[in-house]
C-alpha cells in the first residue's frame, strides 16, 4: 500500500460575501479560491 503525506500550512481563511467561495493563503505566498459547493479548486494565484 502506497501512502502519501501532504503538509499544507494555511495562514488565513475567508469566505466570499455570498459564502460560495472559500479563500485560503499559505506561507509560500499562494492564494487558493475554492468553490464551497463543489469543494473543488476554482483558481490558484502565486505572489
């Protein structure tokens, strides 16, 4: 059995005003926008 360890350090979380998206930022300067209804990554930004 193969296993994979993923370490992800979240620095901040916030929701869009209509609660349809979750935005997270990490220590590497990346920003992720998640579709809250589908739980899929909508967009990724790098600073």
